[in-house]
């Protein structure tokens, strides 16, 4: 690979010693031989003594930008860097076919490739993808983005040439079911499949089914996003007997039946993400049969209620992470959370968005789930100072706490100062009752605690912003000073600082406008004179 160490010769440095500042006039009988040797050694390129393999290891420890700069040092470094690069990302803003032969000649050991098309031009088509498959037969990962010129034929040829593919991801691509079936039929080692906005399948009713294929035996992760025709992947999902992670985002169709079939045939599920899809308690009842389930995300699934969550909690007792976005439907609350606290004692992470838990369920979670380390409460109308005090008193293992848009105040921040001994980070956003003074007090009393506050600040009065420049003569509004003082006295310290700078800017603008008006009158009078 490249030039070997035995064929590389260090450059002679005898001529360079003549211009060295240590020996300006060397001669055959020069007494200072040590200085001459020092000068010679300073010009030797020691990288020639390293084998290509060692030089490649050094390149692997550099960042992408550093590798790019290093490859420009000499031809040998250029060759070694290219031949040792296994990961390549190409953002094609123009036709890629003409440049591909040179790129693939330099980077001939690539195993992980990402291709992104420019949406305003035709840059990656079948010809380019086929050439890649012919030159990079050892590809294990491929990521395609916005490749709208790819067809089923191009994908079929690629899949036939790159049978060692382990991870495949595509987004906004134009091939369809035939190309996808060719992929999962030829790539028997495929472990991860991610598909987003596959435009080649337009009609879910008449579309060709996808799967199961040879990849069904090896697939462990399936992620489908923004698919009008996501039901076409049902045979593949059901046939993936070793499936560990299933993620469905914004895919149309009724998924209750599919979850029922999965529960009967797949017993290895560990992680399930359901976001904005049509699923109800029937689907959760089926999902509860997956006794090994550890991660569950229910995001904006309004038909899921406490009934389905209770069924999951009672049978999926290994649950470690639970995310629920209730979407303000109030169909998941204390009953479901109490069931989680009762049966899922291994819970480590809990995220509740638009869910209204009370002290009853939070106290149960804090008492039973002794390993709870990460907790997020967002958009809850019932989480106030009392609930935060309960968390502070009983969540001994808690490390990270996020509270957003909840009716808590500085009293809740004070409660955190004396509780949660393992707490390392607190993030508070859009809680109107929490001020910067409360956050500063918490920082002062818990020096090792990272407190991130995004306080809600009152808006500036419209009159103070417009009246200063609305008057034709540039006069400041009467009573403006007293109004600003009253607003500032009710706000926190940071708002005072902003208001002060705003007032100074207003004063400067008024002064400039008055000076401009005076200067205009002066110029017109001098012109008449």
C-alpha cells in the first residue's frame, strides 16, 4: 500500500548545512562537527522511517480536517491517507460520474460511504451508484440523501455487487419496492435499515410488498419515517425474527394489527418508538407480550391511554426508558404512571411531555424507582413547588433534571438545593415563577451543580420602543422615564440590564435625530445666505 519504508530514502542535508545559522561557513576542516550534525538531523524527514501501516494509524487518530491538511504534505502522505481512509462522505453539487473514477482510485479502501445530492441539480444517478458498487465491493455502510435520480434498476445492480452491506439508510430517494426488495434479497448480512420518504412507492394499496428476503434473518434495527406507504414493509418487519429495535415515525395506516403479528412472531424486541402513528391500546396490549422490552417512546399517539400503559407496565418489567408525549389529551396520567412505578423498578429515564402527573404518582415513582437518573417534566400544568420538593426529597439517584413550562417558582429551586445528592445538572426553561435570583441562589448553595436557566422575560412596552422615534421632532414621550422605572423594578436583573442598554440607545437615537434636524436647518439657512 503506497510507498514502503524500504524504498523511501531520506533526503541528503549536506547542502542545507551551508545556510544554517549554526554553521554559516562550514569547511572540510571545520572544528565544529557537532553543530553540523545537529543541522543535518534537523532536516531529516523521520516519517520515511515509518512503515505505511504505522503512518496510517497516525492518520486514524486525526480529525477529518487534520487528515485533509496532512495529505497535502507530500505524495506519499497523500497516497497513504487515501488508502487508509475507510469512511467517506460526498456532497455532490454537480454531476458526480466524471469525478468518481479519480476519487475511487485514491480512496480504494472505503467501507462506509455517504452520498448527498444537491436538490437543484442531477448529481447522483444509476451510473454513479453502479460504478461505486463495482469499485467498492467491500462496502458495509451506505447512506443516500436526496438521490432522486436513482431507479430500481440501479439499486438492483448495486445490491448484487455489494452483498456485504450491513447498514443502509436512504432519505428522499426515488427508487421503489423492486429496488428495496433487491437490496434485502442480496444483502444477507444487513443489520440496520432506515428509510425516510421513499418516493418510488406512490400507492400503498397497489404497491408491491417489501420483504422478508434473506436480510430478515439478520435485521436488528428497522426505522421508517414519513412514509405514506409504510404498511408495505409489514412482511419484512414480521419476518425479522431477530429484530431488536423498531421505530415508526409519521407513517400512515393502522399499526395495531402489525404490532399484534410482531408480538406473536418476534420475541427479541428491546426498543420501540411510536411517533404520530395510528396506534391504540390494542397495539399496546400486543406490545406488552414483549417481555424483554426496555425502551418505549409514545409520542403524540392520542389513542393510547392509561389502559395500554398499565398493560405494558405489568408485563414489561425490564423497562429502563419511558418517553410519553401526551399531546394535551390527558389520557395518560397518574394511573398509568403508578403502574409503571409499581412494576418497572429498573426505570432509569422518564420523560413526560404534556402529561399532568400529581404528587401521588411522582412520589410513587421516586420511592420505588431507586435507579431513576434522568427526569424531564415539560408542559405539565400540575408540576409545581410541591411536586418538585417531593422529587428533591426522594430521588436520591437522580443526576439530570429538566423542567419546562411548569408552574414552579423559586421555592422549588430552593428545595433542590437540599435534595437529590447525586444531581449534577438542572435545566429550567419557560417557568414563569423561576427568576435568575433563584437560579443564582441554587448555584451558590450547590457549587458543583450545573444550573441552566432560560427564564421567561416580560416583553418591552410598545410605547417605549416606538414613541422615541415616532414623533416628528424626535422628542421623548412624556412620563417615559417613570414608566421604564416601574417595569424595571418588577423584572429580574438581566432584564434591567437589557432595559438600561435599550434606554441608552433610545437616548442616543433621540440626540442624533435632534442634531440631524438642527443640522438640516443650519444648512438651509447657510444656503440662503
